[in-house]
């Protein structure tokens, strides 16, 4: 194993299977029932709970925690799922440390919040393990809705519409559903193929058909969907990635972080995944941290995340930054890439130090080079292939507060829409709210 660990270049099998298994254990292990009861007992059950306000899906957090405390986990799960049908995944991947747990009264008073995320997982996992789907489908309305994208927004929209009795067809560009939850989340945050299990569970509502391998602009067009369906919801996410704009970024060893994460999530054997000895990640968000941490867990000897601004400006939460540090990932702030070096294959990345002058980020003359045989770029994603006629705002589909686009009968939400933050929980809220408005529009027509 040592020889593999020290091998130059990008190679597979830097760690043996047992080490990989240990490295990719569940980041936040599930509660045992007695642990959940103890954790629930810490909740003050606030009447005007700030945690509810901080939750993008407005889950009644005090209620579901009280239900756990009284031993009725299935009721707690329904309380969660009524607002967030993907509550199981959100319990695993939500940045609770900057949402509900950050404003928890226990956090304010003691510096240790109620573990809301793990309690939410306990409730939803308990229900799903029993094969229970607590919602039933209303009588068929005779209306058909097309949903583009089987990610969090599309799935949330489809489930709510199906529950109201509408027939829904979900068109997904990839070979299976799940979207970001399936292809874009760190493997240690969602283990045991949970993303697909949750999709299968959600589909139990009935009335939803998933057609995979159907990309908008290729296999289907918005015009055809508008002609064939009573309403259309666009939730296809962001398919493009921003380029560095530097000479040499097409060298061997340079790739988008989202592609690396997707390959890792879909790998049946992590030992076959190639990883560099010295890895550099450019970016400051959750994707950068996920890529950097997983590169380290796969056996990279040196992993460095470089971000052009200061620590306080990073989109990744402080928890995520600390996690990276704990896993041995170095984070360099105020470093802007200015060159990709190497003769054919990547050998290093050159950076310029930066500072803020008069409110603007300025690259200084002083530079440094990080040796690298693998570079992952995580500097944002873009909307690709937006249908003609849709008004855009800041590069995304412009929508109002309920997801209506500039085209009649077309709604949008999730990362491709101009609504809220690019978070799984926000996408779920936008898909749910758009479904409510679509239902109103179809039943009042």
C-alpha cells in the first residue's frame, strides 16, 4: 500500500478496500432510539421557534421533536414530510449549522444546539425502514403535468402534484433520477445508496412516470411539452460549469469537481477510482470542500483548496471548512489562479496573492506555484441549453415567488431558477410551492 500511496501521477488504488471503507463511513451516524430520546429531551419546544423560521421548508421542528420524545417517530416523520418530502436526504446534507441549528435557543444559551438534523433523520429513516408512505393520492383530475429534471425540485413538485391527483411525467437527462442528491453529494454524507431508496419511496405515491435519458433540447423540447401537457415545471438544475479562463486548463489531470464527485458517487468499487498524489481544488463552496475531502479520503497525499477571497467570504460553512481541515486538507485563502503548468499533463498551478482594495478584489504581483498532478475546478455552475423565449435573470430562469416563468404555463425552480440559495432544501421548497400554484391554476381553469 505504501508504494501505491507514493506513486506519482493520477493512479487508482492508493488505499486498500478496508481503508476506503473506513474513510467513507457515514459522516453523522444514525441515532439509536434511546439516543434520539435523549437528544429530543433537550428541545425547549419554543412557541415561536426560530428554527422553524430558519428552515426553508418551514418544518414544524418543535412538533416533530416532541413526537420523537413521546415515541411516535412515524407521526414525527409525517410532520416533516408534509413540508419536505425529501426530508430524509435533507437531514443528511442540509447545512443545519447555518440554518435551524444556528438559531436554536440551546445554541444561543449553551453553544450546543439540539441536533435537529440527526433527529429528523431518525424520524424519516424509521418510517422508511417500515416501508410506509404516509400520503395517499387523490382522485384523478384528468390533468397532465411535465416535470423536467428528477432532482430535488422536480421530485418535490411531482410528488405534490401526484398527491393532488394529477398525472405527472418526469423527464430526466441522466440514466436515473435523484439529481444532485444522487450525483452531486459527497459519498460520506449519503451512504448505502440512500438517494435511490428515497426516490423509490417517493414514487410509491403513484401517478408519476419517470423517463430517463430524456434531455431538454435533445429528446424533448419545451414547445412539445407545452403542447402535450397542461403545465410544465422546469427543474433541470445547472448542467454547465464555469471555466477558469486560463491557458492550459485543458491539460490531462484537470477536470470539473462536479464530474469527479459524480464518478465517485456512481462507482461500484472506489479502489478503481484514479486520484492524484498532489491534488489542488479551486473554489470556496460546498462542492470544493466535498471534492477536496474525498480526494484525501481516496488516498491523495497532499490536498489543497485555494480560494481567491478570505475565509469569511467562503460559501462553504465553517463546519465544512473545519471538516476539511480535520481530514488533512489545507485551505489557502486570497489566492487566485493565474496559470496552469505542465507539458501535456498537469504539473502545477500558479497563483497570485489577492487583497481587497477600495471594495474590489485585486491580484498582487507576488505569485506562488503549487505542485499538482490533479486539479479540480469548483468555481460555479451555469444554466445550459435554456429554451428560447424564457426570460433569464443573472444567468438563471427568471421566476416569481411561486415559480412562474415568463412563459405562460411554465414554472421553474431549484438551481436553474432565480429564486433562492442553491441548496437541496431550498430546491424542495421551490418545487413544492410551484406545485401548489400549478394545482391552483389547473383546478381553477
